[in-house]
C-alpha cells in the first residue's frame, strides 16, 4: 500500500454524502474543545461486539470530511475509542485498535496543526516511515507501511488516541512563542468578524 493510497473501507456507505440524495444522511460528531478531558487520556480498545464499527467509522469519516480534515481521532470528538480515520475525498481508512510496530527512515520536521486547537501551528519532528498494525471495520487484523505525509498524519492521530498532544512535542520556549502567535491570529479574526457585522 503506497503512502498516497487510501481505501474508504466501509463499503455500505462509500457513496453517502457524495451526492445529494445518494443515501441516508449520517449524523455527524462534533469536535471537542482543547480543554476536554477526552484529549488527555489514553483511549479504550474498540469492542466490535458492543459497538457498530461501520456506523462509528462512517460518522467519524463524514465528520472529518465536513471539517476538511485528513485525519481525525475518535477522542477529538469526545469518544473513548482506540480509533482514528485518515484519507481525503471519498477515500479513507479507519484504523481500529492500532499499534505502530516500528519507526524508520530518520526524522523530518514539518509544520502541523490540530483541529481541536484553533490557529496553532507547531513544527514537529516525526519519523519518515512507520509500520502500523490495525483492525479494519470487519474485525480483520492488517498491517501496512506508510511514509511521507501519510506517515505523519497517522503518527499524529496515534499520539492523540494515547492522550498525547502535539504541544508536548516541542520545547516550552517554542510553544510559548506559538501560543502568542495563535492569540494574535484569533484577535485579528475576531476584529475582522466584528468589523464585517458593523458594515452589514
């Protein structure tokens, strides 16, 4: 499986949301804010007997698509599942109960953002290549090697379901500077919105 190959692995809902009237509307999840406790603790193994894997994955994927996200972890929506999805367009993989088996290829530093922390961007060091084991929505165990941007996205999501924020990946000095920049961006956005409302 190449780094750019994503499979939308919930066959019964591959066309949902792609065209108006193409299927039943899926209820979306909502993103929690950055202070939610769900983000700070390790998530629990997904129980395929107790929960409907297809429904949960479908809702998480459609939520990612709504917010234009390439990756989304269950606990970013307040759910206590070891699950994240990754992909783009109508092609996603749902990773249930994942484990990263190895990190290879050296490290690369690149900017990252987090859907639960608005306007914050940090340069984070991550491995180029990972080998990941996971369970698909049918309960079948699989493993695959990913590299490049896909590897980075999966590592970020894996951190998330382990209760690890990307804020912990940088020094306190770097984080403080980034938070100040974040605050300026938010204030600028608020002023722009207020100005627009005054004009209208």
